C-alpha cells in the first residue's frame, strides 16, 4: 500500500495583490519597468500616398462628367452677362474701338421718350395677358380636377400650346387677325359687322399680342394649378360640404388659401416671362417697315422693351446703348417682381 503525499503547511500572508508570490520569491519591482514607446514611424517613400484621399480627388470622375455644362454656361451665359455690364459704359458699334463714356448711356436713356414708350407698351401687354391668363388657368384646373374621365387627354391638350414653336404661333395669329384676309374679320363680315383693324390700331395691336401670350401659357399654368389641387386633402372639401358650404365658398375659403404658394410661384414666373415679350411683336411686325424694321408696328404700339433693345443693338449697331437698355429693364423687372411678391404673399398672423 503506497502512502499518499502529505501536503505542506499552507502559505501565510496575502494570496493576491501582494508584492510576494506563493513560491516565496520576491515580486519584481513594477516601478522600474521600462516606459512603453509608441509605434515606430517609418519614413514614407517619395511618391507614396499619404492618408485618405481628399473629397475632390475621390469624386473627380463625377466632376469631370458635369464639367461640360459649366463650361458651356460660363462661355455662353456667364461671360456675356458680365460683358454687358462693361459694355453698358462704352460706346461701341461692334467693329471699331470701344470708347468709355461712363454714365452717359444711362443719362440718355432717362431722357429717351422711345424707351419709356416701350416700357409703357410692355407693362400694358403684360397686364392684358397675365391677369386673364392666370384666372383662366385656375378655372381650367378646377374643371379638369373635377372630371373623372379623359383627364390624361385634357392634360396633354392644355400643355401642347406651351411646347409649340412661338414663331409658328405668331405667324398663325398674324394670319387670323389680319386686317384684310384674317379669319376674325371674315367671320365679322359674314355676320354683317364692320371689320376691326387688328394690326393697325394702337390698342388692338396690344390685344393681339396679349391674346397670343395668353393662349400659349394658360395651359402651362393650369397644369401647375392642377398639381396643387390634387395635393389638397379631399377631407377638407367633404367637411366643408357637411357644414353647408357651397362650391363658391369652398373655392374662396379653402382652395385659394391652400393654393397661395403655387399662385405666388405662377405670378412671379408669369411676370418675368410676360415682361420679356420679344418674339411675338418681332414676328408680327418685324418686316413690315423696310426703312425702320423692328419698330413694333404702326405707331410703335407693339414696341416692347426687348424689341427696342434689339432694334438699337442689331439694327443701329449701338451695342453700348443696347446693354444699358437691358440692365435698366432688368432692374425694372426685379422691382415689379418684388412688388408682386409683397402683394400676393400674406404673412401669417401671430396669435
């Protein structure tokens, strides 16, 4: 029978967290440990990439893909705009040397009666076209929104005039409103009524141009209003009907207030585009007078500001004065847009 080993005496003293171990050997002095050193930095060879790539370097293929647009924009739009600012203070016929004249172009512009006539014609045409256009567009949008059939057909029919060539539209309206062989006067003669001198009277010329612009842009604004009407919750109209409100009350108390941002957008866009009328009178009356082309028809009744700019710059070769006309008219458009913004936009009342 073998004897089992006899356990020795149990160690005395602390068994953990002390400076000695159970074997009786002294613990190493921790205060004399060598200091830890960071990783060794090796020199980066020349030409090696250091760190992450910058954001511009990572997306250079995308920037390169969109760069043609910015190049074309800079050459054909940004540079001409900046150059017209410089040109407005010069006298230049497009061939010879430029002559710096300072603010003489603008002083002459202030005293130019033809310029103010063109501004007056432009404002009258803009009012005659914009106000009926926006009202008719809103009515058409409400009618299309209330129908359940052929809605896609109505949308396409409304949008077609805005994508039709403006030159073709102007030629078509010129044929309809012609004094001698126009369709409108033919209908009036068939009804034993006197013909109207549409293309020779001061006010009828403006009415023809306004009718052309109204026909072209009514459908475009109607599509925008239609999108806004479809975004209005139908529960609001149903709740108003349950409360006894009629269609007219619902239209003015619910539809119009909810469409206020869209109406503001259409007013601003229609103001900018309406005041820039050029092709309409240029096509209608551009070639009637051989000695004075682009004069706006009889009595200069259709002479808009941009048409007057075109006449001065490209018919009279006075590019400096043309640039002054453009920048003065730009400030006028900006002022009218701000006024319309303030009139249409109403601030919410704070409680």
